[in-house]
């Protein structure tokens, strides 16, 4: 094998494990030497169709604990797949070290090559180098922690009953989206130490929790002044945005093992937190990398023209973007937008126009596209990436414009931004905002607990742009919260001036009371 030509990696659609090794090595040589990627060691697992359905039914974590909702999703996915109404993911990749890539056994040799290039090198590089993943996830410990979590849930089911464990997990899953640390400065998790910490917590029976509730005035020895609002909130660590963390530490009626289940669920939520903020970038990176690697393999003669055409058909399907007036349109395809932006950055760096030099003076014409892209992949998330690098030319090519549709107004739907200087800025700003978790996710915090009265838990939803919570969804989630807390829960929706716009109250059902 030389840098210019390669022996054909395979012929036809068939493959074996020796073929996979050759494919991996060929992709690795291009990824490391030509693209300059930096990746975790790779572990490739070949699984069946049913195992693939099972894996992405359990939120893409094949080593996950059991829960009824995963079985429900499995049944739905399997029924759609068997009737031809839905295809399957060709791969699943885990942000871990080693980076585990699951390949479906039914894939052709070309699809296995595509998947290895996409997941084992594209996603892998992004996981290892993007600042959000480096800041919030523990790639070294996640596999051991998933094994611990699976075994711990099974142990709880054997000891405390399947129904009670299931209801506890139901409630915790309902609160996952509001149970992450969103800002830097928090101590990074070391998931390898979590099992040992759980043993220590079990041994001392949560004595620190009992100390907290001794501050509740229960007799003449305590006065109201001892529990001022500031002191009460300080004791409880309020305000607190991580709801499962607050419940784990302070919910008065949960058993120690239930607290550990909440801890497991919030650790998993934190693991997924960066992925929700980097969908466009992560998929765009992996798609760009697989396109570059597959194209280079074809140029070197490592794959035939027929194999390359098979790849191009799949690649084109992945990045297909229906027009806004197409019945299939359901928003921007993150694969299409991400890949288009990566290719556009490559163009700006290597073949800039005058417009590019005006909009992107720091990178236009610098010549080294991969150096710029590696820097972008390391230091941005979707919101900042779009606001910084979406070009006027790409907006024109993708025919972007902005509509204004406010039900409170009678003028109907208005075109608010078109393709001119001001319009480009506005379109880019509004599209970036749609990927900003601070804008699209509700900001809900635990703000107080009535320790001197009925122990009611009080939360605030800080309303942005008048967007209140959907009534039925809020009611269902609050019910789970009340069940975990064990007392009434009050959620106030407030505006920037702290004026109360709406209130939601929920009482516990008592279904989560458990023996210790």
C-alpha cells in the first residue's frame, strides 16, 4: 500500500472480519495522515438487525438498564421496519474510550466502509476534541458506569420489586431534561469512582440527609428566626436548576436506593447533554469526514466505481434537504446543514470570493481547510457555529428566508427577512437561536421549600418571549416530581419582572413510598 494507490479492499457486497480490518486500516491511514484527526482507540462490534433496533430503542445505549419504555420503542421500530415504513440506522457509536462502533451485520461492504469512516473517525474525532464533550463527559468511565447502572437496577428489582423500581425510573426519566448542570465550573464526573461511592453511601445510610431535616422547627427549642429565607435556601442549595440532584439530596421520603436511581439517571442525562447542543456539528463533521475518506479511497482505487456509486446514493439520501414547500419538509436536516457548512468553510478557506473576505476575514484564503475545520470542531457548538460561519452564499443556495407568524397579530404570515445584507444577519441570528438550549429549553429552577409548613416544593419557570409550558405536559411531569418529593409541588411561571403569569399545583399520589 502506498500513499497514491491501494489494493482493492473488497469486491462486491460480501465482507468478513479480515475485510473489516483492512477497511478500518485504510480509513485510519487517510483520517490520521491526510485529515489530521485525533481519535480514541476504536472497538468495532457487528450486531444483528434486532440488536440494532434494541440499541437505538434504548436511546442509543446498548449497555443500558432495562425499562418498559425501551421495549415499547422496540416494538414500534420493529413493526415499522418489518412493514417497510422505516429503515434502520446503519450504525450506533458510543462516546467512550475506546470508542465503540456498532455495525449492522446486514450492511454491504461499502456500507461498512461508510460507517467506519463516519463513526469510527468522524464522530470519534468530534467526541474526543469538542470542548463540550471534554468538559462534561467521562469517556474513560462511561462503559463501566453503564455496566454498574444495569446491574444496580437489576439488583433493586430483585430486592424491592419490579413495579416500584419501574415507577421510580418513570419519574426520574420525566425529569431528565431538567436535571443537568448547564454551566462550567462544576466538578467533572469520574464515573469509574461512582460504584465505590454508592457502596459508601449505602453503608452510612444517608446520615447527611437526616442532618438537613433536623433544621425543621418541631418544638419550642427552635425559633422562626433560625430559618430565615436566606438561611433556608443556603441549607438546601437553592436556587437549583438540576432537579434530580436536588431530589436525590433532599427529598424527605425517598429510600437510599431510590436516591441512587435518581443519581444514575441524572448522570446519564449529563452524558447526553453535549449531544443535544452539537447535533448539526457532530453529524456535519462525521458526514464531511466520511465523504473525504470515501472519495480518497475511490481516487486511490481501493473501492470500485460501482462501490463508489453505491456510497454516493446513500450519502445523497443522508444529506437530502426537502424544499420548504415540499410535503416532506419538516425543518432543516442537521446532516444537510452541517455537511453544507463544512464544505462551505472548505471553499471559503481555499477558494474565497470578495463577499467571503468581507464576512470571514480571519479564514478566507488561508489555504489550510483542515486546520480551520479542526479548530471549528473543537471550539464551537451548534448555536455559535451557525452564528459565526453560516455564509450568505450558503443561505442563497439553501434558499433560506424568515417568516413571522404571531397568532396575536391579524396580518397573517409575513416574510420578515430576505436575502440582503440585513436579511442575512437576521436569518443567521434566528437560525442560531433555534439551536441555543438557553432559548429552546425551559429554564426551571427549584427556588424554595416551605420547611415551616407543609413542605411544599416551589419552582419557577422563567418565561422567555411569552412561551408558557404546555398545560398537559406540565401537569404530567409535575405529577412525577410530586411523587418523588412526597409533598405538594407548586410551579410558578414568571416573567422577567417576576410577575406570576400562571401557576400549576400538584399533589403526590404516594406510589413511590418504599422500604429502606
